[in-house]
């Protein structure tokens, strides 16, 4: 379709920032827009705040679970896995993201750190390797990891080894409903002996 225009009659008051150009024989004003900063409270669930890297040695273990707080939705923006210790044998392994309807217990509680110190503490919680896993329901996404056995002088594998980016234009992020029984798990479907990972989960919290 060709470019078109709608005539607007000027009035008085505040000034609107525009960029003038010509379409055909008409002088038009393109409106200048500046994207505002995100106002939602933002956090990172990470295993680097005093915790140990997480073992991938057990098949179907929940490397990390993120559970919502009682009153706010959790918007998962991005999930990253970084290999921190080499595997006994190089392997291709599968990682899955699942919804949880109960929280796992018995693992290591991990920090949920605010990216802005003026924001309130997160309602969401994070735990690594729960010994009693939460109840899995809907599978959300899957991916494979090329687990490294040795470090070479010129490593051909870019870190992180696994990324899910839910913060895409014209799409909602992965949303965990409010309620302490609602969450997600990053599941290590394929056992990989000796390897360990750091996991970063970037989240926002909102009341809508």
C-alpha cells in the first residue's frame, strides 16, 4: 500500500515533537516517539549470590524452580544457563521448562535480587535442586545443550549454553500467575555427569 495521511488541524497548547518530510506533494509531520523506561519492579534469580553451581548429574532434576509470591504475577523475561564445570564426557543434553502447581522442597534457597534497590523485595522465590520436586504440568519449551568435556584454546561454543528469551515484540512474556503454588522449573532432562551450571532467570513482578 502507498503511504497516506490524515489532515490534523493545529491548535494551541503544548508542542508536539515532529519530523517534517514530503509525501507526494504534501508536507507532513512524522511524530517523534521516545520509549519510556520500564516501571515494573525487576529482579534476577541467580545462583551466584553465595550459592554453589548446580549439578546436572541427575536426569529429570529441577535445576531451578521459580515460584510466584502470594499477590503479584511473575513475568519471566529471559532464562540463561552457563556451564561452569566440564562434563566427564561431551554430550548433547535436553533442557525443558515446565509449569509447576506445587513448590518443590528440600533444595537450596537462592537469592532473588532487585535490579533497582528502590524496589521492594521480591515476592517470588527461587530454589535449586529440590529433593522433593514440585508438581509439573504444562511443558513450555525445550532446547538442547552441547555439554563441553574440555576447554580449548579457541572455544567454538558461545556462552551461555542455553537461552530462552521471552521478551519479544508483540508477544507476552512467560507469565506465572500470582500464588505461592504457581511456578516454573528449569528441568535437566538428560543427565550429564560432572557438569555444573549457573542459571540466571530475569523476571518482573506486576499486579496485572
